[in-house]
C-alpha cells in the first residue's frame, strides 16, 4: 500500500492484488501487534499523506528495557528515546487503505495470481485474466509467490530459499495489578525484552517481549518467541510459567487462547529484480525482525520514485535499485541472520566499547534505524567500514597482547 501511494502519479493505473478476503484483510481481533516507526519511515508516511491518520491511535513509547541474567541474577538495562510511538498494526492497515480509497486505487481482494510472464510483462489473475504491466511489485510477504516465480524464471533458482528460525505467538493482557505495575506503569510505554530462556527450563528457547500500549485503552501486548522445535502447547506452558506470579491463570488462559501465532523465517534472495518486476518488503528481505522490518521496507520503497525518474525505463531503474538499495538490504539481512543465531554479542560489545570512547558510532542494534538521518545505503556502508575497522583494531590489540606476552617470556627465559 505504501508503494502504491508513492508511485500512483507515475502510472496511468495502479491495481493491488490481495490474496485475502476483505474480511480477513481487516480482521483485528480487537488488536494485532505493535509497530514502532522510525523517523525516516515517518517521513515517508508524511509524504504519502497518512501520518496524521496513523498518529490518531499512537501510544507514547519511550524505550526498551532489556532483562538479562548474569551469574544467576536478573539485571536490567534501559535505553530511552523521546518522541517515539507505537501503533497497532491493524490501525496502520486501515489508515493506509482509507488513503488508497481516497486516491481511487483499486484493491482486488481474493486475488489468485496464476502466472507472471516476465518477458512479455503480463500477470494472469483468475478473475481479471491477463493484466499487462509496466511495473510489477512483489509485495506479497514472507511466503511470496512472486519470489517463487522470479526464482523459477531467473538464472539462479537454487539460490532462493527461506528457512524457519523460530516461531512467535502474539496476544494481549489487561494492564492491571502486578502485571500493570511491572510492564505498564506511567503514562507511556516501554518494551521489555527478556533475553534469556526461562530459569526453570534453560534448554528450551523461549523469550518474552512486552509492549505497553496506552491507546485506545491501556493494555500490554505480548509477543513470545520460541524454538521452532517446540509445539505451541509447550510455548503456552512456558508462557504460563513466565507470567504465573503476575497474572491470574484464568485470565492468562483466556487471553492466550484469543491470540495468534506464526513463524519467523529468513529469506535468501540473491536478487530482488527480474525485468520489470521487483520484490519489496518481506518478500525480498524477510528476516526475524527486531522492530526494523516495516521500517526498512517503507524507507527502501521510498527510493523508487526517484530512481524511476532518473533512469530510462523501468528495468534500468529496478536494476539500479537492486545494485544499491537491494545490496544494502541484503547486507542488513546477513547481519539480521547473525543476530537471530545470537552471534553478534561480541560485535555489539566491541562497537559499544568504541562508541563509549567516541571511536565509532553505535552498533545498528542500538537504535540504528531510529537515527534521524537514516538511509539504508550510507548506513550499511558505514556499518561495514566500522566493522572492518573494529576487526582490525581487535586484531592489532590481540597481536600487541601476544607480542607483549612473548617478550616477557623471552626475558624470563633470558
Ligand atoms: C509478531 C510480529 C511483530 C512484528 N513487529 C514489528 C515491529 O514492531 N516493527 C517492524 O518494523 N516490523 C514488525 N514485524 C514485521 C512486519 O509485520 C513485517 O515486516 C511487515 O508486515 C512486512 O510487510 P510487507 O508488506 O512486506 O508484507 P505483509 O505485511 O506480509 O503483506 C503481504 C500481503 O500480501 C498478501 N499476499 C501474500 N501472498 C499473496 C499472493 N500470492 N497474492 C496476493 N496477495 C498475497 C498477504 O495477504 C498480505 O496482505 C512484526 C512481525 C511479527 C510477526
């Protein structure tokens, strides 16, 4: 929807093909899950005229509290940031759709794409028949059909894949009693990230993230992340253990049962581009997000109008996107994969030690995309450069320590 609104003036007609029924598309279950927009993403929402509508239901959100056990004791670390808000996803979807309707952009619900002919630029849909296109954006999410068709028609089909990392389950709890005290006190929210498995079941991957929402009413949104090998029943039991001291068991049972779950997958796509077709959003670079996915999707598609204006023909513009924004998104995705596999702790510590000494900027996981001037290409170039510098610095330090050790040994031997 963001892409359609960004590009509407450059094409005679924009059609959105949506697989779900209208009812499912707008289904809210009363809530969905919170989304926190970065300043760069908000600027894009401004550009397409939806920011005011989206802001109508925002909740103030001032930071993240990380809970981490060190030597058996739970320690907390808080990172604060002003002027950041969280929004229920369903409200964002409704606001974007309202804007599409104002612009007269057609959405075909229950669409069934039968084929895409990438050479002739024709998409075949069950009801509409053959739909010729100048530009086709595959914005069809983590299980993207477009990605599968691009892979099959491209030169390196085996390099496209998606792998299951973890599972998630989302539900909400009333911001009351001991739970409210712990996770939702005051007039704004914090996200609480519990970064360890449960003390009682240390070998089963189970993490809890809560976000306090204040609008339209105070409540605590809960997302649990659990190992792909665990069943949802087991996740429910672990969740009950986690919340047993702060929520009554009947309330927890009822609220969990009203929730919903899914998978965290990582997409490997060596290119996002084939002819006049481009993969965007999760279809292109889906990974286990850390509050960054929608923001990256939104800010990256915002480069398309400029690229289309600056190139002769759509394929040339898309090729330029793939070489620049696409390459940076793939680097970000590699970093996100290492993050999912919990392989970045040393890197984060090295970055943050350098940042403390003002030798380098903060690590991308430390509010990276929330910097005011965030732009994916320059950001990833800087990150890669700093990573190399830190590696060299650590290498030089290790060599110096080893040389000093050898020197002392040789003096002793002498
Ligand atoms: C629990 C949870 C919490 C999250 N929290 C955050 C957060 O705080 N911040 C953040 O930035 N991101 C967050 N994300 C990630 C975020 O939701 C996704 O990155 C984002 O929705 C991706 O947008 P998209 O438009 O690319 O894909 P989607 O939102 O998945 O939209 C794809 C659309 O395409 C439709 N579709 C699929 N296949 C077809 C087809 N074959 N034909 C036609 N239509 C099709 C789908 O029905 C859907 O409407 C979260 C995700 C989860 C699961």
